[in-house]
């Protein structure tokens, strides 16, 4: 099979992600050693996060100097091209990284005129580059992606978030959601990396996914991956703007519909 010919936008995003990945992979090895120190790796990881973001921003600004940014660490940066911006999470899965757990990723999306047109989610430890362009499909490295074909929830593997301290999802009835979905599916998973959860839905590794209070930089790239792989993404509460606060639901078309129905049965209506 001939190699996939990636478009210019994906090439730019991939180059930025790979540049940041080199530093993060090196730092991840240091984090594993820092687990035994008294101070712990927290400050070290926050520096690694910021430096990765700076490397990505520098690479993207060189390629598209007028574009703006929405950055996890640096916030919103206006560009001279008002309808184009990059949405960047330099280290999705910081808590995993912090604990030496080898499951984290770099997520970068290009938004143009309010639509995500190109995306990459890069897992450097597995050398897996998930990428997509609007209208051109989704891929893992050189392999075309399609969502799974499972239609029944009792055969589905579904990803989710889990409550942590001060998590606003508690008030949204997550515990009831989890209990209800667990009664219906073959298995629940909490992987802790939203961008990879969505990429795994696109790849058919998970049949569905839901989580409350995802941030734009967590989901921007993954939304395009799922849609270009033939899946569906929406808000449980309704509404078209997936960057607004709410519960993100994704899946292959059949599982998306059924998962949404089940979740709405036990979710308080929005106030």
C-alpha cells in the first residue's frame, strides 16, 4: 500500500507535535526517576508542559505567522488572520505523565472560520500519529481509520471520565451515569487522556466515550478524527458549540445514539 500523502496543514501540525515530543519523551524518563524524590515531579512536569507548548507555538508561528492560538497554558493569543487559529494541548494526560504512567499525548488542531479543518493527536511513546483533514478522512500513521461496526451496547467498550477532587461533574449526576452505563456495556474504561479517548473511538478501539467538562484543547483534534472516521460527536445537553461547557459524547453512529439515550435517562436536565 502506498504511503498516505498528508496535506500541508497536517504536515505543519505533525512537525510541531514531533518537535515537542522529543523533549517530552526525554523528560518523561526523568519523571520516572523523580518518583522516589522528596520533592516529587510536580514542578518539573509543569516546566516540561510549558516548554513543549513554547516549542509548538514557535514551530506553528513560523509556518503560519498570522494565525492565532488557543493554548492550554498560554490562553488565547490573537493573530492578524482573525479566522484562523491553532488549538493546542502540549501534554494531554499530565496526571499520567506526572506519575510515570506511559499514556499521554500531544493534541493540535487547526480551526478556520469556526470549523476544525486539520488535526493531529500524537502518542510518541507508541509512535502513533492520529491525523485528519476535513473531507479527506482520518488516519493512524499510514492506515485509514474507521469507527467500529458494533451496534449493541452489551458488546461495546466505552470510555469515560471519573470523578476527582472538586470535579464539577459530580453535580451533573456522573455516578448515576456510570452505574447506568455499566449495566449496559461490555466494559468501561478510564484512560485519562481525552484526546486519545477520541482517537481510539476513531480507530475502533473504543466504541463510545463520554466525559463532562472537557476543554477545547482536549477535544478539538479528536472531534475531527471521530467525524472523519465515520463517527458522531455531540453534547448530551444539546447545542452545536462543542467547546461550550457540557458533556461530550462520541461513538460510532449506533453506539452514539444508544449511549446518548441511556445517559439522558439518568442525567438532570440543564438549568
